[in-house]
C-alpha cells in the first residue's frame, strides 16, 4: 500500500508540474510535449487502478494520434512561438476570483463532504481486460457505442468540409 | 494488473539508460571543434535562407484527422474481436453497423477528393 | 537441461532468496536481469544485422559486400561502431537542445519496448499482457513522437518536411496494420501474444495469408524502408528528419531502424508464423527459441529483399496505396473473416474445415482484388511518336542547324 501511495503522489506531482508547464510555456511545441507527458502520467494512473486496456488506449490515442494532430496544427498555423497576446483588462481579476471559488469548492468537497473511505475490494479476475470491456461495451453500453460511430462520421465530414473549402473556391 | 507492467517499466528505464550511455560515449571520444559555419543548419551547402521552421501544408491536417478517427475505430474493434464469438450473432451485426457508418464517411471522403494528394 | 534459460532464472531466484531478499525485490532484480539480457541481445543482433543486410544487398546487387575486416567482413560493423563513436556531435544553431537530444534516445527506446511482450519460447517471455496488441500500437506512439521531436527541434526546413512526411506515412499505414492484426486476435480470441502463439495450431498465415501480406506491407512502411523511404528522398529533402544529427546520435536512429525491421520480423513470426512453435518445441523450449529466431530472420529477409528490389514511390502514390487500397481491403477482409468465423462456429465445423474455408476465402479475396484492379486501373497510353531516321545524311543535318 505504501509503495502505491508513494507512486501515486510522485505521479500526481509530475502530472501537476507538466500541466503547469503546458500553461506557462511560451513555445507551443513545448506546451504540446508537456501535454504528452501529462497524458502519459494519466495512463499510468489508469494502470494503477487496474485498467490496462484504457491505459494503453490513452497512450495510443492521446499521446499518439491527438498529439500528432496538435503538432501538425501548430506547424500548419505557424504558431510555434507565441507573440504577446492581447489580454482583456478585466481578464486577470476575474480569473483569480473564479479560481479561488473553485479551490474553495474543491476543498469543501474534499474535506467535509467525502464519504468514509471504504476498504479496497479485490478486483475480479480479468477486470479492465479486453474481454470484460468488450462484454460491457456490446451489452450494457450499446447505444453510446453506436452513437460513437456517428460522432466519428460527423468529425470526418467536418474535417473534410473545413479543409476543402479553398479548393472549391479556386475552381469556381 | 499493474505488476505485469513492471518488466516493461524496467525495460523502458534500461533502454533509455543504454541509449544515453551510448550517446555519452560518443561525446567522450568525439572531437569538439566549434566552427561557426559548421553549426549552420544544413541546406546542401547553401547558407540557410530564412527561418528553420515554416508553415506546413493543410493536407497533413486531414491525414491526421482521418488517422485519429480510424484509430479510435480500431480500438473499438479490439475488444470486440476478443469477445464476439461468445456474444453471438448480435455482436456481429452491431459491429457491421458500426463499420457501415464509418464506411459512409470513408466513401464521402473519397468522393470529395479528400484522399487525393493533388 | 531442456530449458536452460529458466534453469538459470530459477537458480538466480534461489540464490537471491537464499541471501535473504524479499520476494518482491527478487522479482524486480530478475526482471532487471531479463531486461538487460533483452537489451543486450537487441543491440548485438543489430550489429549482426547490419553486416547481414550489407551482405544480402551486395549479393542482390551483384557485388561482394563487406569482405575486408575479419572473415567474410564480419568485423565490419564493429569497425563502423568505432568510427561513428569518434565522430563529432554537431548541434545546429537555433536548435532546441533539450528536445533535439531526447529524440534519438526515444527512437531506440520505442523499438526496444516491443520486445517486452514477445514470447521467445514457450517459457521465455518478458511479460504476458492481455492487451498485447494494443500495447504494440501504444509503443508506436513513442516512435511517432521521436520523429516529430527530431524534425521540429532541428531548426531545418528539410528536417521538418521529412518529419511531417514520415509521420504522415506512419500514421496512415498504422490503420491497415492494426486492422490486419485483428485477424489473429479473432482466431485466438485473445489480444495477448502468448495466447496468440499458443492458439496457432495451423499457423495463422494459413488461416489468413492476406492479413499476413497486409501486415508485412504496412510494417515496411512503418519502418520507413524502401519502397516507402520517401522521408529520406535525397534528391528532394536531403536526408529526412535526422539530417542534422551526426555521430552516435544519428547512429541511434540508424540502430532504431534496424532494430525495428528485426522487430517487424519478430512480430510476423509471432503473429502469423507460429512463434516458437515447431517439432518438439514444447518439450525443449530451447528449440522453440531457435525456431523463433529462424522465423524472425525469414520475416527480416523478406523486408530486406523487397527493400533492395523495388524503387521508391512518390508521396501521392504512397497515400493512395494506403487509403484507397490497403485500408478498404483490410476492412473487407475483417468483415468477411468475422462473418465466416461466425458461420463456421455456428455449424460447429472441424478444425481443418475451418482452416480450409478461411484459406480459400482469403485466396478468393486476393483473386477478386486483382480482377477489380485489372478492370479499374487505366494504363496510361504510350504516346505515339512518328518514326525518325536513325542517322541523317550530312547535307540535311548541316542545313537544319542554326549555324553562323
């Protein structure tokens, strides 16, 4: 239990640091690489929770596919070095007030509203494995699963429409 | 579950350590003679023109988006491929519907010429 | 005596436990030793492979290949290593030093990681993940990142273009590769590589030759090898994403590429050629190890052979071939395999009937594909030129020349 706790807190620290790095870094490529590290730590969190499948999916979709998309978009926009952004005057105080409210809320939930921690249950055999995920996905969560395909379809059409607008303009 | 990944974590650390060590060896044995022109980015012998980075073509974006969509689709296939024999005919039809909806998008992409590299 | 590897492992375990170490620590130390062995064998194999590939290349191109250093030129790769170690590191001006230096290290690590899940023999496997196939996919993400990092940090237009090209290629061909990986998963009803090897009573290349073919083609693109080596088209973008790397940093990319090709061979052997399976492999695991290595070299040889035979393709051909041919073909194969599997399990057919029907279905798909291709592809018509005299009379030739 203690090794798991040490692991958890060190990973949590890494996750927070990389998250901060993502926000603070001026270079968009660095921000994207911090995001990769962040995704990777989250994948390890999934692993510690027993979800090997979801952890691997996290690495392969987020650290792989989404990250490639981000880096591609950064280079397509030529936005790797951010210039001075024009901030709205009241942006900063509002942000500070909102984040303080969020912190208070989180602290309230964490310290006063938490249910007593229950003893950790031993996971059933094959928990989080591909077979159990497949069973749950194809039986209990059938509708969300099928709707996902519609979502993917919409995303595909959207991307095509967005990128091919120029071409039709040129032809006309 | 996580214990099965212990050898992988060790191998990961070790592989990185090995690679760092070999690269470090190179820095010991290799000469270090700094010449201004040697450190210029290589452009077949010319003095580099303009900045080293440039805006890339938007076609790469389309490829990346198509990849993400198919990647997610394939990840849904994987657990299905493991269990579909035990789940019976229903699981098969479900997946055919799933593939079918995606194929609609695929045909659309083809007809719109999104798969061309002009 | 039948299983020396586990014999040594058990002896080591007994020794460590005898020293009074805890079970957990012993496990960690054993994994560490295993990882050291895998990494060392990987590196040594690469050194041998470089020699082998140059020898094969020599033979195919009608020359001798390395034959000066040592017998049959066997010491040539060691000479190369010594040479490359004594080269200077040049970091281009304006490069992003941190990212620039991490990239080659990740390139090697990403390939070595795949070896953790490959079963070398019935008793020798790093770790038996039940998500093995997905793990291979996930590790590929590191390779993508290392290429992108190298291209983005080098402060060089050509490196950037090369990185974008090769990443576009890698992500495109990952789709048919993973879809073709689904066929072994369907047959074995498991994603773990150990289970997949154990389920191969007839090898899966017999059950699904088309899937094996698609996997090999897509893997060739994944390792950026000819005919898919357009990221290092010298005449267009100099050398691709690793243009600015010198000395051992370039060597790391080079080692990573060779190791990746060998890993592709290992994956082909594991997924389609029955892994360690062979006569008496279960009684004598050391035999399984030998079978596995032979099959891996067969897979490696195919990739090297194609590389040395076929010319480089253009980027539009590369993308067309993937998106308009391999991807739909692999999806069709997936649908037909799934439907047939359902039907055959429903009628409760024998093992050999199942294999035969699957094999015939694959052959049928290949035949249909070839026929469709014949019908749809329009051959560019040869331009007709009027006949010209081979040599002209001296009077006429002088008169047509714009002299004076």
